[in-house]
C-alpha cells in the first residue's frame, strides 16, 4: 500500500470516529463511503461492503441524500 493511501484511509477512519462521537450520521456515511471505495480499489471488497452496509442500515428513515444514494448504489453493485 502506498503511503498516501494509508494516510488517506487513516484520515477517513479518524473522521468516522469523530463524527460517531458527535452522532453526525450523515457525515459518518460520507466518510465511510469514501473509505469503502478506497478499500474496494485495493480488493478489500467484503470488508468494505460490511462496513458500508452497517452504516447505511443505521438510517431508519427513507431520506434520500446524495451520499446515501451513492452508498446504496455501491452496495447494489456488489463489487
């Protein structure tokens, strides 16, 4: 893994931790989606899908936001 990929993933993980503590689910989804896409690009498909599915499943309403739409599309692709 390149150093910049590791740093980027660590930044996303840190962001996820911060927004989880704040209860900011939409921001958590955005960071989780970005981290999942990075992981998928390196072949970590199942781990990425599990992580993203867990975040998406926390949305109890049918609110459609751009980030939620993108996350659901990525999950449906089953990459």
